[in-house]
C-alpha cells in the first residue's frame, strides 16, 4: 500500500525576510512586534503592519538557539536559552526571519539575530510551543 501526503500550509501571512524587533511576554501569551510588518500568503501578497500573538505559550518549551556568527559553515560553539532568559539578557535586538516552520502547537523561526552594539549577525533559531491560537493583529 502506498499513502501519499503533501503538507499544504494555510498560514495567512508570511514572515520571510521580515524583522521581529521585539518579543513581549504577556500573561500566558507571547507577542511579536515587527519593524515593517509581514506579508500576506496569497495574492496580492501585500505587506501589512501588525503584530502576532501566540496564545497560551508554554515558556518551559520556548527556546532560542544561537548558532554561528554570520552563518559560517563548520564547527562552532552555540548557546541555548529559554526565551524568557534570552529576553532578559538581550533587550535590544532584531531577528530577520529566513525560514518559518509550523507544526502541531509549535512554530520554529530560523534566521539572523542582529545586535546593534556590534557588526556581527548571529545565525539563530527561535522555537515556541503554544496551546492556543496564533492571532494576527493587522492595521487593515
């Protein structure tokens, strides 16, 4: 027997090439703020201003992985933080999303962290687990 499956995403907005400028913890939710919004996933692919809320985030399972500087190949020493610890340590950053993956109650964003105090970017991954909805708050 052969069973075929092809995942079809129905995420209404894309974060590809967008910059997260801040993440706030609010009660049991996480709120992402963007420098220039995000893009619609269907025609006309318009860029919209807005924020994203992940309801019922489980902060024990939300992590930031710092990988290599400038996305270099080869060996490197990375760091893993809980999201709350990362936000305490790095208050001023932006994160450019290059890839986004959605699964059952989880999201993983890959990209580059930019710290204003130095010229290096750091390849990084932000992984979040949540039990509620993803709410796209737009200014449309």
